[in-house]
């Protein structure tokens, strides 16, 4: 019969490695969130206050405003890619280290 693993969550939270992981991840995600919110709100603010700039035609019927709106999709995918790279390169390794140190076989 295989025993189920148990975890002492209080010990995990108190672990300095977990604290470091949480602090690094929180700082990184806060930066991404601030950038993404600012970029998102730049569109309606720009459309409201910089109409002449947003009307500039770039190519055919495409203008700066439409290209900026479409760029929101590209930026969202880029932010997801940046997070994935950072998570798989740094955060996952720290999390695995913490998990390995605190995972025990239960009764």
C-alpha cells in the first residue's frame, strides 16, 4: 500500500527559500501587471485625448489607433511568453527545491 505524501505547510511558509521564491515572483508579477494595465489604458486615453495622432494613416485603411489596438494582442502574448520563460527558468526550480525539502511520506 502506497502512503500519501503529507506536507507541513507552516514549515513551507517559514522556509527562507519559499520566502525568496514568493518575494521574487511577487515583484516580477507586480511589474508585469503595472506594465500591462498601463498599456491597456493607453488605448482609451490615447483615443480620447490624442485623436489626431490615432487618425494618422499608416497603410491603406490602417491607422495608428487600429494598429495600437491590435498591438494589445501581441503585447499580451509577449508578456505571457516572458512570464513562461522566467517561471520555467527560475521559479519552477526554486519551487521544486522547496517541495523536495518538505515532501514527506505520511502514514
